[in-house]
C-alpha cells in the first residue's frame, strides 16, 4: 500500500511538529516565548495533526467504500496497531523505567496508557503527559471504522455523512460551551478557577474530537464529489493564500483572546476557537493536495525528513528536553547552546526511533495487512455495487 508521498502534506506535517516543539520548549524549558508568538500559538500543532489524521485515514476508508469494497475491521485495527503502538510502547517503557530522569514527575498508572484513557481527567505536568493526543487519536481510530460500517449500512449516501459531521461539530461546540461555565474563568480575588480547564476541556475527548472532522470532510469531498473536488483543486493557489490568511487570523485571535490575564479563558475561543483552528488548517490541507498550490510546488529543505520523523519526535522530544535542560543547568549552558543541543538531540532521537522501530513495523504492516479491505471475491461471487464516480480516488501516502 506504499505510494508516493505528498509534498504539501509533508510540509504541513513538518510545520505541525515544529509548532509543538516551540510550544513545549517555552512551557518545559525556557519558561518564556523563545520563538516569539510562535511559542504562544504552538499548541495548535496538535490540532493540525488531528486534521491530517482525519484526512489520511478518511481518504483510505472513503476511497475503498466509494469503489464498493468491503471494510475489514480486523485489518483496520491491525494496521493502526502496527503503525502507532510499537514506537509508543518503547517510549512508554522508558518513562516507566526512568520517570524522574525523563519526566521529572510520576506518570499516571500504566493501565491508563495501555488502554489509551490517560487523557481522561489528566492533570497538566505529569510525565509523558503529551501522550494525551495519542489517546484521542486511538479513540478516534476505534470509532471511525464502526461509523464507516454504519455509513455503508445507510446506503453510502454522502448526505448522511455531511449531516453527521454537522451534528458532531455542534456536539463539540456545545460540550466546550457548557464546560467553560465551570472551568473557564479565574475566581474573583484569586484562586484556581481555571485549574480544571486542561483536564476537562483541553485534554478531553469530547471537547477535541471534532477537530478530526475537517480532515474527514476533505476525504469525503474528494471521494464522493469528484466533480466538485476537481474544481476545487483547480483553485489550489486561492486555497493556499486564503488558508494562510485564515490561519493567521486565528493565530492573532489566540494571542489576544485565548487567555486573558485576570479573566481566564474566553468563551468564544473555548467554544468555537478549537473548531476554527481545525477548519482553518483544513484549507491548507486541501491546498496541499492541489498540483497548482505553492504547498505542492515548494520544496522546503528538511521538511520531508521532519515529516517522516514527526511521530517519533513527538513521542521523545519532551524527555530529551528534560534531560538536557537539567544537564544544562548543572553546567551553566547559555540559552543558545541549550536550544541548539535540545533541537539537535530531539531530531536525532526521533530519527533513531523512526529507523529502528517505526519504519520496520510499518514495513511489517504492509506485508501482513496490505489493505483495509477484504480481498476481492472469487469470480462469479456477488459484490456490492460501486458508486459511479467520474474518476477513481487515489490512495494516500503510507504515513497514515
């Protein structure tokens, strides 16, 4: 199932891990916006990963369903496990062997990680806390194929999926709105009125799952509305510049209104801000698939490698930063030297984990489970009728 990678999506994946790194460097190393406003907004790199995941997995599913193929739950879950679990388990083992050295604090119980429920009620600052996003992704992967089977049972009508997306978007916004009332504002006269914001909103599945929807929407449009998709891809430049402008506006809103000192997290940014971030990034994801978009035509040095290593870098970079930050304090490193050391070491650790663990298991996955779908039926056996599309849908790259 290996295919050519998308230059545009690789660039966005590289941007996502760079944003996360800049944010975590501010929070866990420097205590200051080392990269300026990019440090402040860097947490949205996770949102970009969610949109990319929604598209990549959604495209694999919808391409097969549009062609009338039968989804195999066994193959789907096996492919996901071989893609994400081995590298995760290696890093998880390291955190539990050396929690103080790698994280500085005790991690939650092991079963919470193994069951991918660590994000439920997660307090900030625990060792390997950034695995919360992986938990939400794995929960998404658990539910998505079941939703796909329901989609098939409903006749594979795109309108059903669009209505479902709208309902789920409304659920996410409603959940954040209601939870903001209790956890969004600082208490009068001081206190910790926002102490529950991260455990109940920022890390919560119910409040973040709708960020996969824009990616799924792109995949649905590509595979079930080919004429509209072809027209959209012809305007890749407009998509890119419009997406860039929209993302810039969202970044400005985050810097100015996401959190206001003396007040807390603002209602609008909590209720609709996360959705706005995801849909703004969706414009860039769509543009990255257009052959006329600058994202497809620009070749940014290092971006393909950074995209390849992004998952392994995400898993390891906080542990690397913690170890080297402690070492830097002992030896009096300058801020510049510390930044260079942590950056280089994070890249090296991610590349090593990718080469030794992640890539071999992806190769194994592609040999054992080359497709999400059942093998074609024998000649003469009945097959579900494919939808009559004007052109076939192509496969995504193997990053999914």
